C-alpha cells in the first residue's frame, strides 16, 4: 500500500474528480422525479417540529405558572395583573363623576366648626361696635 488512504486514491485517478464536468457546466444535473415529494415531506417535517416545539414551550410555561400560583397561594400574593386592575378600578371610581381632578380632603383638626366659631369670636372682639352688629346679623 502507498502513503495515501483509499479515499484519497479515488481522487488521484486521471481525469480529476468526477464532479469537474458538472462544475464547469458541461453536464446538467438530472432532475429528481421525487424532488417535489421530498420537498413536501421536508416542509411537513419542519411544521411538525415547530408544533412540537410550541407544545413543549406551552407545557413548560404551564408548569411555571403552576409554580408561580403555588408561591402566590403560600405567601398570599396576588397576580400582577389583578393588582394593576384593582388599582385602575379604584382610580376610576375616584374620578367617576368628576370632570376635574379629585378635590383634596381637609385633614382632621383643620376647619372644624368649633374652631371657626372661636376664630370669629376673637375677630369680633377687635372690630368696632357697628361692624360687630353688621356681622352678627
């Protein structure tokens, strides 16, 4: 045996490799009569692989959601969508009948009637007599 393996010896035959004529455009490749059928089978295999991938992803996502729900149940948490929906509903209720922004509420201890009366009494003490009479009416 020589120095070359048998696979290399086939290429060393005179006349060059068998595909040289095809590369130079001499021989046209024969049309495969089953080419359309093979292409259709290939497309079907691709569709089937895509469906399997989607099914696998769907199962994984469902498993993740079950785990998330278990954690929510364990710690008493709500879904993010539910929390956002509740916040939006609360804001809609606050603004439901108003055309402007919501009015600020008066803090406790500010504007009580008793305070207003005591303030009026204090002011009345410093007003001259005729003004006091006018304001009392």
